[in-house]
């Protein structure tokens, strides 16, 4: 966005007595996708937008535009609603500077590179006698800039590389997906799907005992059952079982959870959040004891606190609380366990209760481990409450990043119902 328009938006708002907050976002994506096992298309998408908030005498106005210009400030000033807790931050010099979130060589990845990686995964599945049902490879670039009338001005660049592949064999299906800030070897995904679909046909039996929840399934399960409970907005609105439990033991002593938005190479790391608040490392749970919640400016002001830097937004939305890189520390070694049920896929996590942490989901791509033997298990139901499960859970040493979660597998006690 041209500096002229940024200056004009600030000038117009300030002349009318408003504090002004501007969020600018631009992105560019190149995607290569399969339709079944055949190449469907290459698609290139570009987007640009600017969101403007104005604040004055306990009222806030908001508007956004996908075009450069100063008209957006007038619409924002005409959309005022009461909001006495929202404010804009002062500029800070001591900003974190996480490394590894922007890789310039990702910008040079072209259609041939994407097709090469896509074909690599397809060939791995075909060599295993597996029918490919879908897949994609994408490289993305994101630019964000936060400017306000108090002098804050921070711009950042991010890159992402994503791949997915799915297949079917003898009626069984498997899928894998991965995103990093750099181009990675997609063989990992193809080999994983081929490995799962190369097991003997699954047996259908109930199970009770040790269960291993891998990082792949934890990312989905915790996103719907656990992470919403740490949002200060949910706490203040009585939508979290963690309300008024700071300092209490809510999980087992083996569980320590940290949200670190300053982590080098983290998918959700940055200098500032969407409001311009410096990012930080926030301890949520330490040895099972609840230490804190996640705040944006509005929810922090309600309690007379500082924002933890978790006000996330796009140009067309107002800030809302969202976790960054959620880290669970390892405790034990997986090699110390010789018999357990390993769950590699869950279906229906979105039906979980984000207030209570209750869930009832279907398992897939799972198998019983007995020494070096793996016995595939057909689908069954896995139910429980995430807070009860985490009272006895033991984190292993196979740490992996999946989405927001950077965690090892968790060994728990539970049962599967057929």
C-alpha cells in the first residue's frame, strides 16, 4: 500500500479526534492439485486488503477494503459502536525477532517444482499398489503490516510450503498433510500413507489399556477440546472450565504446556500480533498447574492486565484471541513401551465440546503394537474428557510440529468401543 494513503488515513482520523489502527495484508499462493490421481489444475491466487479501526470516547469503528484509498477511514468513522475496553498499543523497541519464518527461496518455487513433489508422492503410493484419491502441493507468501496513530509501524513477511496426499487400498483409506515455512521432502507424507495402507486388513475388537495419541491426532483433538479453554474471552464469558483455577492442579504433573510465539521456525511466530503487541512466551500449564490464559488488548483491559500478544486478525476481521505455537514438553521415551494401541487418525473432532472438553470420535488408521508386531484395528469409538485424560497422560520423546501444536505423542489409559 502506498505510503500516501497510509498517511492520509492517519491524518483524516486524527483530524477528527480518533485514534487510528491500520492492518494491511497481502498474500500470494501457487497451488498444484490432483483430481483423483490425475493433475487437476495449477491455481495462482493473490489478495490484498486493509482494515481500519478508529477509537474515540469509548467507541470503536471498523471498516475494510480490498483497494487502496482513503475512503475506508470515512466508513470506519461511520460505524461506531460502544467499546470502552479496546485500545491501541504504544510502539516498543524491544520486539522479538524470530528466525526461520521467511525463506526467500520459497518465492522462487515454480509450477515444475510443485508438480515434481506431487508426482513424488503419487509414485510412492502407486509403487505400493495404492490408488491415489487426492493430493496437493502449495507455496505461499504472506505480508502483514500494522500501523497506528501512536507511531507504531511493524511489517513482516512469512513463507509457507504445504503438501497433502491421500489413498485407498482394499477399502481402507489414509491421508497426510504437512506445512512448514520452508520446502521439505514430501517423501515423508507418501511413505506414511503407504505404510499405513500396507498393513494387513484390520481386526474389529474392543480394546482397553495403553493408548498412544500421535501428534497428528493431538493437533486435531486439542484444537477443539483444550486450546479454547485458555482463551481469556472464553474464561470471561463462562465458556471455559478453567475459570478461577489459576494456581490449581488441572492436569497430571507430567504435563507442561507453553505458548511461544517467538519460536524460531514456528508456523505461528511473529514480531507482533495483529494489534501490534509484541509477541512473547506464555506458560499456560506447569507440571499440571494452571499458570495463565491468553489475552488480546480488549480482554486484558477488562482485567487490568497486559495483553499476551494473542490478538490475531486479518484485514477483514476484528482481533480475536488465538494461540500461536503450543508446546508440550517430552517426559518419557517411547522405546520403554512395548504394547499399546497407536491412534493415527480421528474422525469427528469438530463435534467435541469446547467448553467442557468432552469428545466422542471415531478412530482410523490405527494399530496395536506388540513388540515389533503391528496389528491393524478397524474403526471404533474413542470417547472421554480431555482434562481427565491429561491427568494420567505421559508425553513421549517423538516431538513433531503439526499445525499449532509442537508436541510428542501422549501415552494415556483408555478404551476403544466397537
